[in-house]
């Protein structure tokens, strides 16, 4: 895909780390770029959310939910899932960084080949389900399985992309606009009808995808998304053998089970579906596995042309040409309250649900695109043509005009947003319209003022209808949980997120007494203390200061040092000293004989180092040599381990008898081994 060189993000450094090289693709919710992670020196796919998702009353909710979904997706580890590396906010830019997958996607393969052989389609199906099973076991549902979200790398390995974003957008938009986002060709009946989804919703989408791989088309097509939605809810998927009679009945059973209208009739999750696929594949004739259904033929008798060759597709790249030839499935299905009324839906609808029509479509909506001037001109032309038609039809046409046709509609007046509820209600009352009220938090619109309306100003509404006024409750304030300090990081994080607060990046600090993993303080990103039980803005990140335990140290050398010096050196390093003493013939008294752990050992503060201090040589009993011959006396003392010094105070005398020794011996007297005994001889 060609690089858009005028994109303002190209060449920019996002969050001080990701250098944007080129724009790869742009879709309805995000733009994807090829970027270089300067810190790790690797290519990444940088997915930047469109700014409008973070605007208005729901923007902060979206950012908060999106971060949680990104963290959940980042915990998934499987070779068939594209890795999520990082998520963050740089100014107003909310982004994800993911594994960059150079290759193509399943949509392009299908457009190029038309249909896949039965064996290859089942293999692809198995790889997708194997990857999804990992997510389902972790409690995550993808919600937007489609060929564009199945990537093939340069080696042909499959990778499923884009966990989290669809869920984050749906959770916010479905409660504010009555809209559910998803590719209509693959949406399950329960998601369309009630907004509910679980792992079986993904199984349904995989079943539709399998149908498309084998037959070359999705089972439900129509000129508008609502026609396709109607078929999902009201029709069973036709058996594939209706199109290709040679297909075995086991395949009919498999696809009809995966894409069953009732979720209870489908496999419980991707793991159960994978077991079913493997069982069916093993039961099929090898000859059938090598066959494929002839690709569908276009209305002019020609096989639809494959999509043009394109470059690498990273995780979540919105494939701008990916749905060529699938008009009703090319865009996201978005049915608001206004859309449903204009389509003639008669059933009341809970906010956040899509509904299928139960009557014939009513009058069309006034055009929404093309700018105010072109929109008014187009509406004027439409009304003129309809008036001419009414005149031609006579009284019956006039009755239809004013009861069900465009004459039953007016436009929502201007000047409703930013004013008080009373002022907005007065404007609607003057226009003959009613008002309903829904209160929402908003970070910018003052409390009591109108944030938005449904339908918006300028859109059509029945003359006897009403307009929903979304009234600001001001900034959402939340209560900080108590008991955070002293709890574990896991417990405190769960409590913060459970209070719907934003969890900031934790700060790790060493502490000699607080155990590792225990929360020591709670602050905002600037370091200001946040009191537990206090009320703070919902968008203030709560930062937990977590103990990393005692700081690491390297044990110093104290062997050979004097005792007091050794103890002081070790204590200054934060270590606890254990001192014992022993005699040593080689180390002088008062010096350290040895230490444990030894010098250079890695330790942490408060670890204990044992040292052994010398008491000097051991004490040995001194023999009494008085009256002994000097030679015998000298040998006796030497054998006992003493040095001997002989003196002749009386001068040389031939008797050589010891008459005194110092220190004296006998009677259990001791002296240090190796010390000198003086003998006086005459």
C-alpha cells in the first residue's frame, strides 16, 4: 500500500520512543504506521486511535477501557496471535505498538484465489481456532473475526490480530449512541439482536469465515447492512452442499454447527470448535480434501478480479481494499435510534442493541454527508420530487405524506448543545418536539449543560417524536479505595481498577523493612500524596509506590581487618554482622580470620555476614622444668609447642641444671602456644 507522505505523524517521534517511518493503512477507528522502536531497535506496527474516540463525554471512558483491553491482550501468548508490546498516551495521541507482520492477510488470499481447497480451508480454520482458544481460556472474546484480521507472515504462518479495540469501542459507543460496531457479514445473531456476546460469538464468525473460504462468498448478502443483519437473525446458514453437491455431509454438519443461529447449538468456545474441526477433517476422504469449489461468477459471467497486490500488513491494519466485491460487508454496521426509526422498526429497543426490521422500511433519512450546503441542496431536491409525486397520487398520497412519509418528519433545531437543560427543552417545545434526558459525565462541558443530542441538530425526527438530551454531570469524581497501603501490589491494583480509577505505572522503591511487593504509598503522577478514601477525578492516574525489598549490595572485604573496623564496614553497607571468636596460630588476636559470604558476593541489605575474629594462638599447659637437665627441659618445652630461651645468670657452670623458668610451669598453668619460656640454668 502506498505511503501517504503528507501524514503529519510521518517522521514524528511518538512518546519519545517510536519513530514513525510511513503510513500503512487507515480505517474507521485507527491509522496504522510502520515505526521503529528506538529503545529496542526493532520495527513495530504503531496503531494510532482516531482522535474523535477520545473526545466528548465518553472519551475518557474509552481511553480507560482501551488501556485495560490492551493490557489483557498483551498477556496473551500464542504463535498464532500477534503480540501486543505497549500502549500509551502521547498528548492527545492514544496508541498501541504491536508485532510488525510482513506478509498479507486472508482477505487478499481469498480475493486472489477465489476459493480454497477443502483441506486447506480446514487447516486455516484449525489454526484460527487454536489461536482463539488461548484467548477464550483467558476470558477474552475477539468480537471482530474477519479475513482482514487473519494475517499470513512471509512464511505463510497465520496470526490473528486486533484483540481489545472492538470491545473497548463497543463498550463506550453502545451506551451513548445505541450503536454496535462490527463487520456485518460476520456478526452473530445475538450480538445484532441484544448486544450480548461470549466465546460462541467468535465461533459464529469463524463459521461464516469458513463458509466464505470454501464457497467464495458469505452466506448473507444484501444492498444494505440492515438487510444482511435481518438474515443473520432470521435465517439458518444454508448447507454448503446446496451450492456444491459434492461436498460431504460432515462438512455441512460442521459449518451449520459453527454458524448456528442459537448460541446453545454451537460449540461452547474455540477449543471445543477446534476439536470438532479436527474430528471432521480426519473423517473426510483425502480426495475430497484436495478439491475446491469453483469460485463464484460475477453477474457479467466473469470471475471477480483479485485484489491488487499490496505490501506487508501489520497487526490490525485496516485493509482499505480488503472487502472489494462484498459491498454489504465492507463497512461497520451502525444503527442508531434515528436510523431505526427511519427504517420503520416498530419494536422498542434497549440502548446498545441492533435490531432487525419488523415492517417494510419507512421514509429515508435526509443525507448526512457532503457538508451543510450540499446536504441542504440535496434535501431540497428530494423534497421537491416527493411533493410532485404526492400531487400526482392525489389524496391518498397526501395522507401517506403526512402520516408515514417525509411530511411526518421535521428537523432537530440548532442551538441545543452547550445550553442548560431548561433552555434546550424550551427550544424543543417551541418546535413541537418532546425531550428525554440522559445524564452523562463530561470532562469539558459544565454540569447541567447539554453535551449532545440524539438525533443531532439538522437531522430528521418525527413531528410527534422526541429528542434525547444528554446532560452533563460534570467531571466524574471517584472515591479512592482504603487499605491500599500495606496490601500487595496485586490486591491494590485490583482495588483501584475495581473502583474504575486509572491505574498509573507503579513506582518501585527499595526498603529494608517493608516486604517486596507491598504498597508503601499512593500518589498522583507528580508525586503528590493521594489520601485513601478521598474523592478524585476519574482521569487522575493512581500511582502505587511498591516495595522492592532491601536494596542489593556487594559484600565488602573485611578478612584481616581489625574487629571494630570490620563490623563498621559491614554495617555501613546495610548488612547485619554475626561475630564469633576462635584461636589462631596464624592470625593475630583481634583480627578477622575469615568471613561468610566472601568478598564480592551479591547480597541485599539486612542480609547477615558472619565473621570469625582471632583470639590469638591457643593456650597450652606449661611443663615444670625446674631441677631438670637443661637439654631435657628444652626438649620438653619445645615438644609442648613453646619457644625456649636459655640464660646463665650465674655464669657457665658444668651442672646445667634448671633452677628457674619464666613463666613458671606445673599446676595447670598455661601460656599461648608458640610463646617463649625463659630457663635460668646453673
